[in-house]
C-alpha cells in the first residue's frame, strides 16, 4: 500500500518527468553531497573556509532577486474569498494556466522530495509540509529554515495531513513565473523562480498564506511577526510579537543587543519573521516560531547594528546575492568597512561605484537559528511562549510617532488594519512608496482581509488575557531627511516602556491616536539625541492624521460588506478624536 505522500510524489513526477527522484533525509551526509554537487555546477561558490567555514555564496538569476507579488495568486472558488488585496484565479483556471509549465519541467533534472515540519518537532501546534523541487539550493535552504528530512517523515508517517508544495525553477523566465496557492485544498504550486519566499515554500506560501487560511478555520493566528523575550533585571522574561513589513526591522529587533544591558534588560530571540499563535490553556496567546533559521536582509547588517547575527552567520550559512571580497568573504553595503580592493559584485563583476551597490539591496543570509548567541532557551518550547504585547510598525518618514499604545484590543486591531509603510527591496517594484499594509500581511494573507480583521476581533474575545497592542516607527525623519531615532539596540528603550505599561508601572499621555509615554517616561540614560528630536518623535499632528484617515477609509472601503462593524466603529471614533483635537 502506498501512502498519500507517495501517491502525490508519483503524480507530480508523472507531470514533471525528472531524471531521478531523491527523498531527502536531512542528514549531514546528504547535505555534504548536495553541497559538492552545487560547488561542481556553480550553484554554490566556496567562501573562505577559515573565516566562513561551511558557508557558500549563491548568485541567483539577476531577474530573480525578490518576491514577485504581481504573479502571486490565491486560487479560491469564489473571488470574494481571496478579497480585494490578492490576485485571484479560480482553482480550475490556475491549474489550466500553470499546469502546462510543470509539464516536463524537470526533464533531465533531479527531483528532490523534502518533507519538513513547521514548528518545534514535538509541538501540537506544528504542521508538516512537503516540498518537491528541482533546486538543490532550495533543499539546502529548507534544511536550515525548517526541520527537514527524517524527523518530518516520522511525524507524518502514512498520514495525509501535510501541505504539498510543488516547485520548479522552470526556465526562470519572468513571463512564466507563478506562485499559486489553493487554500481550499491546501496546495502550493510555484514555478519560474528560485528566490526566497517564492521558492522556499514553507515560508510565506505555507506558514503565512495557507497558514492564515488554516488558522481562521481552526481558531488560531498565523502572522508575519518576530517573537522576542525581554528579560528584566530580576530575570523575568516577558514575550512580545511584532509585525513589521518586509525589510522593516523584524530580524534586527528580534536579535538586538540591548543598549540597556548594563541595567539588566536583555533581549532573547524566539523567531524573526513568522509567529503561529494559539489561545493557550492558561488564557494567554501562545506563540511558536514555525521556522528553524533566519533568511535575513544582509545590507545594513554589521557588528554594531546586529552583532548576534554577525556571530551566527560565520559558519554553516548560505549567502545569496552579496558581494565577494578577494579573501572570499561576503561583503555588503553597511557591513562597516569601506568597499575593499578587488571586490566582486553580486553578479560576479569586478565592482566599481558606477555599478551601484555591490550587494543586491535584497541580498540575504540563511543561518540556523540556534547559532545566534541571542537564541531563547524557550525557542523550541512545544507549548509556545505567552505573548504579552503585540507591536505593529512600519517605515514612515513622517506622521507616526516613535511609539503609541492602543486604547484596547478592538482599537489595536484597527491600528493594525490601518497600518502603512514605505515599500522596500524585498519585493520587486518601486521602493519607498507608502502603501497600506495591514498587520504587515498585505502580501501574505491567504484570504479576504476583511474576514481576517474579523478573525482578529474574534481572537481578542477568545483569549482571556489578550496582549496589549502597540505601534512603533523607528524610521521617522527630520526636515533634513535624517532619522530622528538611532534604532537597533536603542529600541530596547521603547520595549522597556511597553513592559512598564504591561506591568502597570508607567503612565501615559493620551493623544487622538493612542497613548504615548509621559514626559521623561522613556528611559534616556546614556543616549543623547539632538535637541527637540524627542518632541519631533512624539509629535501627533491631527491635520496630517486626518489626511491619513481619508486614505485609510478609501483602502478599507474596498472590503465593502466584509469589513467588520468593529473596524468601522473604530474608524469613526478615530475621526471624532481627531476632529476634537483640531478644534483644540
Ligand atoms: P524581512 O526578512 O524582509 O521580513 O525583513 P525584516 O523585517 O526582518 O527586516 P530587517 O531586520 O532585516 O531590516 C531591514 C533593514 O532595515 C536593514 O537594512 C536594517 O539595517 C534596517 N533596520 C532594521 N532596524 C532598524 C532600526 O531600528 N532603525 C533603522 N534606521 N534601520 C533599521
Ligand atoms: C519577506 O519578504 O518578508 C521575507 C523574505 O521574509 S522572503 O522569504 O523572500 O519572503
Ligand atoms: Mn518577512
């Protein structure tokens, strides 16, 4: 008797026609074999084996360097179930259009079958996926990013309870690139890209898009959030989850070296990109990190901004689209030293300033989570960690203050739903354009976001002790265009204020948009800001917020009937508070 997995693998190999099929066990030996093959065919380039042991550089096709949201589809029977923020095709049309691209796509290639667990191996909250791919690079990444191989095979057994994901590089023609999700049958198809979230199907495709669909069906939450623990001087650790859009600071916040370590405040990393959260038996929202590694943005990473990850990525790591020094070390803008002589850019060309950045702005490292000195003792706790705060945030050069707290859960859901951020290089398209990005899930919610807001409101009722909700903005600029806030390790000052709010020890000043620290409420010892910077960071301009609210209204209006009453109500209350403020 063959298992459901064997049957599916059989079916896809009839379609894709590979030369050979390899079932991945995730072992060291297998990884060494794949590495040798990739070094042989140029997929991997060796890095300095003394300073970067077991690290490799991969240069992706220059047309394939970021997620491609315009060819990412949610295929539901009814268009309304995908909602106005997703690209939609019917499942039948999706299969008809994309099926032929898989036909014979693996001819002459090896097909890898990579079973993986999302979440701690022994957690009841974890789930199994299986990625079938013709890319050894994808397998090597999945081995770092998830619990891949035998452990997953064992958890699955002969069950049919897995999310199948079919991936082929195809011919990397952007015109034939598709990332398809069939949430009703929990299936993923991706063709024509070998990059990041397009190709590592456990990440955005399963853990977020299919995951968010499952979460609503099953009463939990799948979110684009880091998870961190803030340790206080008594040794107590309080857990927080934060949703910032792509390349807006999740990895850096989750792994920070606290500027207040001398006062006993430390940050521990549980996850850097995705949180799966369930209403726990103790009445708290309990979060697990479905991933096992970090697929992090390289540019801007250095000894000062993120020393933990700099330590972590000096072994067993994969670098994608970074520059290469004559010493065969990875290099990127902001790594701190100036561009060295003899640098090769991310496409292997001798670098000169006229080529632009040597590392692609969305170049990344893939590193095992447990290699970070900041990894939490509880990062694989099968019960998850209890979440006391949810933090929303984005890149906003203007408008949003450094931090504010919502008045209550419902208002907090509105704060998340009305979020906006400037676009980054993590997805193809223009960079720096402000767009609405509710809960940082715009590209990742696998169903109608109107229903998603409703699910958030529901979860607040289901969880006896819902987390406090905050909004942060590390990216506010002054009139000269400079960041007002130093960010990175200094962000702990804001986390400390949140902790004091949670514990009822800090006061707050009410503004029309929420609660901000009282004067001197933020610990500023050891940090000198420019005169007036703090005032500017906390300025709430009612007229500007009214303009923003008009945009929020236009955006949320797209959801029509599907927009929950609670969100409408919050929007009206927001308007009233702003009106009142501008009347003085
Ligand atoms: P994804 O992996 O795409 O989801 O990104 P992310 O949210 O994990 O973002 P990440 O932490 O990798 O940061 C992205 C960029 O923002 C990097 O270039 C960082 O150097 C920069 N950055 C992160 N935190 C801060 C901060 O507090 N202040 C400033 N000014 N920049 C920051
Ligand atoms: C993001 O874009 O939010 C990422 C990188 O985390 S990717 O895996 O490419 O989606
Ligand atoms: Mn992300």
